[in-house]
């Protein structure tokens, strides 16, 4: 049985770079992959962009109301290069999936027997789980944390939204990095101290 994997980490933990590397590894062995990006992530339009400068277009730009499993099936019917099957489905910025789309990703893994690897952020700027990430935590067969370092050298686990005066505490859950907001991956101590919670 194929599995649903969730690889989560704070911003800048190399998730997209890892995704593109996995895609490359499959393709080097002449196996086809399908890359999915949520349309909620407007950064780079349909491109999946890693901070190292590597990018490639997503095969599916998934809108919140769209069925993930149907989108994969439709793509397999459209594209001749997928005739021999899809070796893996890779999802970038998976925190932006709806819980229903995560359930559909599980169906792709279990019922369609295609491994699905979702990469995403666990929590938002207020340290609350994104709905998609919460559902992934609940149903993924395998969870893997991807690590990155805080400015102090400790492991970063939170994604602080930064303003001129420091950490911003209020606002919309989704504001795209580099577009309408700026973020910094921080450890819990730096997050709490920067928020004025510690004394
Ligand atoms: Zn720190």
C-alpha cells in the first residue's frame, strides 16, 4: 500500500528544495511525478520556487474548491507521458490545502496506490495549526520534521510575521511571504521574547 507522507518544518527549512530533489530523483529513473501547488500560494504564480533559485511549473494549480484526487486522475488522462503511471505525487505549501483535499490526498495514496508526499508549514504566525497541516498531522502515515535554525542558533519551530516594530500578533492567517508579509523562523524563546510575553 502506498502512503501519505507529511514533511513539515518552519519557513526556510528547505521544503521546496527537498520536493524538487525528490522529483528529480524519480525522473532520473524515468519515472513520472505530478507536482501540485495550491492556488492560495500566489508567490511565483504557477511556479514551484525554491529559495536556492531552482524552480519549475506545477502540473496542477489546485484551487480550494477543487478535488485533488479528480485533478490527478484528469491529468493522467490528458498527458501521454503519464500513460505508464505516476510514481509519486508531490505537494508544495501543503498547509494551504483544505482538510477535504488532504483526505483526497490520502485516497490517492491508499486507493490509487500512488505515494503522496506533502511539504508544508505546521503553524501560522500565531502558532496555530493551518487547517491543512492539522489534517495532515491526523491522517498521514508518516510525519517527518525538517529542521531549520533560529537567529539564536536553536531549532526554529515558529513562523513569526515581522513588521517594522518586531513581531506582528494580529491579522489574517494567510498572507503570502514576500508579497504582503515578511516572516522569520524563530525558536519558541525568541518568539515569546519578541512578542513581549516573556519577562
Ligand atoms: Zn531563538
